[in-house]
C-alpha cells in the first residue's frame, strides 16, 4: 500500500500523464499535415500555443484528436478489465479490444444510441472524427465483420501495418501503481497485445510496449534517462526489437546536443510507431525540466510529420515525470474534454488503488460496476 505522500504523487503523475498527452495532441493537431516551412512561417518558427480551428460558428482552440480519444478508451478498458477480475480471472487484455470497438462507435455515429453500457460512451463530445488512423478504423471494422454485431475480442490484426496508432494510445498501461502487482514485463506485454488488435507488425506492438515500460519506470520514481535505460533493457528482451531499439538509440544520442528542429526531422516523420516514440523521447530529453514542459511539446510538434501523435506521446512522458502541476495553465484551461479526462484519470486511480471499496465483496450491482461493467 502506498503512503499518503506517495498517494498524492501517484495521483499527480496519472493526471499529468493523461492531461499532458492531451495538451501535446491538441498543440500538434492543427499542424499535422503542414511542412516545416509552413510551420516556421505561420507560427514564428515553432508551435507554442493552440492554433484556431474552424468548428461551428467560429474558431475553437485545444481540440484533441483520435490519439487522446483512443487513450481515454484505453483507460476505460483497463478499468473495466480490472473490474472483471472479480470473476477470479487476471486482468484480461482482450477487454481493451471491446473498448476500442466502443471508440469505433464514436467515429461512425453522430452520438450515443443507448445500445452500449458504461459512462464514457455517453460523452457526446467524443463523437467527432478527428482524422482517425486508417489502420485502426479498418482493423476494428474488419473485426466486426462489417456489421454492428458482437465479435470475438482478442484476435490479432491480420496485416503488417506499423503505423503509430498503437504507441500513441499505450501510456495508460504504464500507469498502474508501482506496488508489484503489475510488473514491468506485464505492462510491456499487455500494451503490445492491445496494440496487436489493430496493428500486425511487431514494431508497432513493441513500440507500444516500450512506451508502457517508460511510463511505468517514471511513475516508479526513476528520472528520465534512467527510465529510458529501463525501457531499452526490457525492449531488447523481445524478438524483432532492433528497429525500435535503433530509433530510440538515435533519439538518445541526438539529445546530447542542442535542441534542434533539423535534428528532430532527421529522426523521421513519426508516421510509424518507432519514429513517433523516438521523436517524443528526443523532445522530452531535450527539455526535461518541469518549467520547460511547453518547450518540449513545441519541439515535439514542430516538424513535417505526425505532429499530434509525437506531441501526445511527449506530453504523456513529461506529464508522468512532473505531474499535473507542471502543465501550462494557459493550455490546460482550454483543452477540449478536460473534465472528462481528469474524471477518468481519478477513476483509474480509484480502481487500481481502492478496488475493494468499489466492487468485489460489495457485489456486482454497485453503481461503480454500472459505470464500468467488467467486459
């Protein structure tokens, strides 16, 4: 059991990780398809604040993308999988496939239709396609057989995509409490398995597992360089790790020099999983201090590539490292869905630190298990 002080620190790290990821996502979203020249011209060299996006009758600021949407459904899926352990089972990762299937509803429907259980699916603001990854959509639609019928959850995708749609949603696997119940190896394997539901390439899966271990090492109290070393050690134990390991090695070596958009561009575009992870690590290592949080996000998104994903991953990393107090308030107050994000973060903390007071011996008909059914 964590001490009271560690309870507060753990809570700050979970909230910081999820909200920080949303900030990076929203900062990079509007420039995702811009080249570096346009970013330099229209943003004064780098993206440092939310850019306006047209929605409804006028501009809006701080819109999240599919990266944060899928991360939230990862969190919800993990809570529901934990509730399911009341049945005498371990935490069943296939429950995450069901969560991603619910996310698919938000991309195909105008709003909740009452056929799904749980509370997250009722949040109308999530029903907004924000350039979702083609691989995620096609894999989940294919798993349904093209119909809105029940499916067998837990099957691996039957293609070889290594797009970054796995790693950008995998930070929550590293957020389970550092009390030994969920080991680093479990966190790695669980994230990789969940990644396999939509992406069949080993690199897409291993990059997701690597991020989970990086987040977990940070939550356990390691500083960023040590956490990166822990991640690398666990990554190298797995077959087919070489592609991801090389990308991370390049990012770590590059971070020894002065932060540079040119160096960042040399790491790739972030469209594939290992590049997105490497870019985020490079930006975080380049600006590791809590008062440089926005500088790190700015570097992570100011490139000619998948800016929202690299920003989201960087925000996950530094949010876990520094906690929510390090987040820039001028960004946090405008982020879309802030209430839902923080409510879900707190529910994750409650489930993984105080489950016995919410369900289990209290029976299957508590309001908590209506909020988070165990499947």
